[in-house]
C-alpha cells in the first residue's frame, strides 16, 4: 500500500511538471475524455466508440465499437477501477465495466459476416456491421479477455469471487461467460490467418500472436484459480504452440521482429519489415511476459531500427522537438481518413515508445545486469553504454543506462502530448506541420497517454491460487 502511494505520488509530480511545460490533457482530463467515449449518447450502454460521432465534414467515421480499441480502453478502466479509493468514482468505473461486459456478451452472440468472434467492429448500437472490411481480426477477443481478466483479478482481490463466476468466468463447457468464450476461441483458432491490427494485411501477425498467447497464459491462471484445471492445461498447451511460432518473426537481415509472416491477402507494399506494432505487442502483453519481453535483444534492436527510420522519414522530426514522433510503419499510406495518401506519426505510438523505455528500464533494474550482444549493442550505445559485446552492464554503468532510458521515456511522453490541440488528442500528427490529424478524441490515444504515465507500475496480482503455472506472472 505504502509503495503504491509513493509510486503514485512520484508519477503525479512528474506528470504535473510535464503538464506545465507542454500542452495536452492532464491525467484527469484524459480520463474524462476517455470515459466520454464509453456508453456515450447515441450508442448502446457498454459500447466503447473509437472516437465521438461528430468529426466535422472531412472527418473519418470512427463511431463504432472496435473490439480491439475497446479491449485496450477497458483494460485502462479496469486499472482505474482497481486503484480508485473514492467510492463514487469507483462505482462509475465499475458501472462502465459491467455495461461493457454485457455489451461484449451480446457481441459474442450476434451473427456477423466473419462467422466467429474475430469480427473487428460493431455498430454503436451493438448490431452487426455488414459493410466490407478487413475481417476477421483475431487479436480482438484476446485483448477483450486480457482486460476482463484484469477486472477478474481486481474483484478476486476484493473477495468477490461469486461476481467473477457470475459475470466473467463460469468454468463450464460449453460456457455462457465472456472470458471463457474468448479463450475457447483463441485456443481453437490461433493457427488461422487473419487481418492485422492495422486492418490491412492478411497473414500471421506477431502482434496478434503475442496478445493471443498472453490471453491464454493469464486465462490459464484464472481457470486454475477458479477450479477449471482441464481448461487451464488446454490453454497453456496452445500458448506453447504459439510460442514456437513467435521466434520465426525475428529477421536478422532486417535487425527487427517482422510484423507478418505467410501474408495471404491485403496490402503488399510493406517492404521494410519494420512495424511499430512490435513494440505495442510487448506492452500489451505486459512487462511480466517471459518471451519477447522489454529486455529481449530482438525487441531492443527493433526499437532502435524503428526509431532511426521514423527520425529520418518525417519532416517534423527535424525541428528540434523532443524524442521522435513514431508512425505505424514507414510505407504507411493512411492519412487518418483514406488510404493512398501520406501516412503520419501517431500519438498512441509516440507515447508507446516512451512507455516501452520506462518499462524496459525497470526490467533492467530488476534483472540487475544487461548482457551486451551483437543484436542489442546498437540500442545500448544509443543510451551511452560503452561496454563491449560479450560484457555485461551492471552497477554504476547500469544505473547510468537506466537513467538515460528514463529521460528519453519522458521525452517521448512529452512529445506525444506536444502536438495536442489544447486538451484534445487525435489519432495522428501531421508529418509536415505537426497539427492533429485524423479521428479527433480517439479513445485509444487517451488510453495510451494514461498507460504511458499516471497508471505506470500499478499492478494487480492474482491472489494466491494454491498452485501456479510456469510462465505466469502478474502483468503490470
Ligand atoms: C485503412 C487504414 O490503414 C486502417 O488502419 C483503417 O482502420 C481502415 N482504413 C479503415 O479506416
Ligand atoms: C485504425 C487503426 O489502424 C486500427 O488499429 C483501429 O482499430 C481503428 N483505426 C479504430 O481506431
């Protein structure tokens, strides 16, 4: 309790100083703008729209419930709920979560063009969306499960096991509950090709696989805790299957983890092999992930390659602003409204790069040493480390490395806020002028701001279940 308060206090301080120096929403403004997109007027209770309906005459139509965006946003709401001490505010977060659970269960039972749970988005009233789209997108159910597993952990920590069983995980087969329905989907269909998180490429995706694996691992712990050991074993076996696929995404010629293997549809001009979704994958799996975690040499190398690439690519990265504004991938042609134009840096990715450095520095601190390898040496040099390949960085040199990473982390977060329009964040940052572009008040941008700063380091552990499974650790 005490250390939690200290963490919160120190972040509050850092954030407030940053807020004075830079535009963009404060923590409470970001929470308010994020909450405004949940159960909003014109949408069904529990719908989490990607952005408000009114986007002006030229704006994109983001007034839909995307399963991915909603999962990521509600994961943040579950963290807000778990740490809240004010009764009224806690009740408001819980109400949003309960409505989201009901809405999600309805999504699961609604027939859709995908014919299974990989349907990427629903109309804001909860009905199926029948227009053409890049479907299916099989990361959605995994992200929804991860958010709700976090809620389950919070409720279990409060002694509300009956509520967890009633609302989230019934341990039955066939199941009527939302988390188990998602886990059964992931466990039985992870081998299938689908569209990526950017809704453009069909194939086997690193991001999708990482979040699927994490959902299965955390789902297995929850299943075990709730007396469903057969399911736990099955989920873990499938997680192991996913793991052997993950390693294939490392491409030494690129010096990065490549986003897609076995492409079988969608756009074909992503030739660099670089994609910032690799960093998002690491964050969305949580710092506890034991594979492709925030200190993995392949991840560090990918970070460095991406940072260099975007630093050179966007004119606004040559103007002396802090850190680097980060885009989805170098060949991107989506301008926030249509594809076939000029891609831009994104707010949520720039913030994610800051979050990554903070998480990675903490992982280095916990490890106590970082081995210098031919693969991670470029990353480490960029933060001033001089130890040769083959040596280990520890002691005072490790402390200097971590400090440099943390300074850079704050610069990234400052940069993600810098281009805000007053308190409002959109999806993109115009690559020439730096003005906000694309969907205004994008829910995911606010979620990314909150995880990059104020909610950092806030952990809900799973209460002791009697036995634990290998590979299971609490997520951040
Ligand atoms: C193409 C974009 O690249 C993709 O990310 C977006 O979701 C769709 N168009 C729909 O706007
Ligand atoms: C486009 C992004 O590429 C996709 O990931 C997101 O789900 C939608 N916009 C909605 O925000």
